């Protein structure tokens, strides 16, 4: 956190240095990113991201959206308009905030060029069948995303949710990997706490649970030491194979 002197913000453990939440997914040469955070450029440089085939958006909050301009590099590399999927609220936010990114033809070269596609239900993208579930997130809703291939569900990404309703839990049962919002120990009006996230994990029993959207209340090592087996805090740069 900016201008904070707490033990986590002053920590020398690199796991305690957290940029905004986002994931990159790669399979069979297909590459997609979920959300373009204000840190998107730094995240791409740090992880040496070379190409993108699509962008998925979970919700319209700025900490998941405003790195969008940096997509221009990936449009230029492949000289193409990139498909960007999201719920209606995200589509409307992008059209309002980044009109030049959706204008055809582009006002000039060098801008991000997006082909907006509204998510209204399950859809196919690259090697995945993606099933969205609306999750409560304060004044708005976010999309929890379940990624499946021919063998069945592979992993789920549920960030920025205040709860996981029963309908959004069904597809999670026994899933190999669940990435789930867990902000801090204390309750929060728009995010799951560690305890609430663990309740979901105990019910749906994923092969592995990783918590994300972590705030500076949580020291990485101390929190992980106290979590049950199979559940852990994620961290920046973490690579997981499923
Ligand atoms: Zn702090
Ligand atoms: Zn949010």
C-alpha cells in the first residue's frame, strides 16, 4: 500500500510485494490474460509475455481494467485486433473510457485495437470451454470463470467476490485448481476473507486452492504456515501447471 509502514509493506520478502491481481493462461500455444490491471505493463515485462490471443475481463473496476492501453503492443506485434470478452458492464466501461480502442477503423496506428465480445453464458475460447458465474462484489457483480477442456474442468478463477453462491459452487467440486479471492482475515463488504474462502474450499474440495487479491494485512510466509494443506496464498510471478 502506498505510504504504509506496516511490517508487510516494509518486508524484504519479495512474496510480500504485490502488484494488482491478474493471471496469464497458456495452453497449446494459445495465450490469454484475465484482466488488464494498472500494473499490466510491468507484469508483461517481468514475465516476458510475447503474445496474446485474447483478453477476458471479470468486472469493470479500475484495478482490473486501466492497463488496457498497454494491449497496443500485442496488437502491433501480430498486426491485429484482439478479442476482449467481458460482461455488459465491462463492455460499456471500455466503450466509454477507451473509445479509440474500439473505433473502426482505428483513429491512427499504434493504439490498442479491441473486438469487444459480451459474455452471456458458456463459450469456447482457444482450447477451453469457459463457464461464467456471476458473483456478488458490492455494488457490482464479477464473473467467476471455470475453464474446462475435453477432460472436464481444469481450473477456476474467482477473484473479487464477496460470496460464492451455491450455483457458482457446483462446477468447482473436485476441480484440480481453484484460484479464489481472500483479502484478509477481517470481514470486508466486497471481498471474501480467508475464513470465508476456506469455507468454500472445505465444501468444494479442489485439488489445490490458491488465494489471490491479498491485502497488506497478510504476511505471505506467516499466513501460509497457518493455512491447511492444499490451500496457500498465491504470489506475483507464480507459475502453476494443471
Ligand atoms: Zn501496509
Ligand atoms: Zn473489484
